[in-house]
């Protein structure tokens, strides 16, 4: 009986882990300038952007120590009007020489809005090769 309960518990844990893995999407990009995300300034470098559907947040992990941050999702953006199903890119709002992470576009899902800049700004787009 105890072995059956342990086996069921292990199977449930494995199924939950596999299910959560499918709820997370990743895109990687080399960012050539420092940028702000969730109020934290991150240096230029290589980054992984993980979108977790369940928690509605994006985790950004850089290769340098201290270059990680979690950003809450504001809303999702309709991908069909902005991009093709295979496009992947990172969008920054640029004011002067300052860049703020504003959107992430990952193939197969809607765009992810992380920031709404009210001031006049330009967009800096980093296209991510697939």
C-alpha cells in the first residue's frame, strides 16, 4: 500500500513538473546596451527571457552576476496584427540614451507587454534569430 501511494505521488509530481514546463516559453537574445526592467538597470550582454504563463511574469536571466530580474506582465498583445508566427524579438522603449524593456514576442504565443511608456519615445527592436 505504501509503495502504491509513493508511486502515485511520484507520478503526480512528474506530471505536474512536465505540465509546468509546457507553460514556460523562452527566448534568448544578445542586448547591445544597458536597459531597465522592473526598475532595475541591467548591463549589455546575453539574456534569457522566460515567460511563465501560470504566474504571468517574465524572468530575465543574464550571464553576469546580478543581471536577473522578474517582471510582471501588464497584458498580452495580439500577435497576428504585429508579427508572423515565426518572428521573435525584444522591444525597448528608448528615451534619449535610456532603454526600457517594453515587449517580448515569442513565436506561437501572443506578444507580452511589460511596460507602458507615456512619454514620447522611439522603439528599439532586437530581432532574435531562430
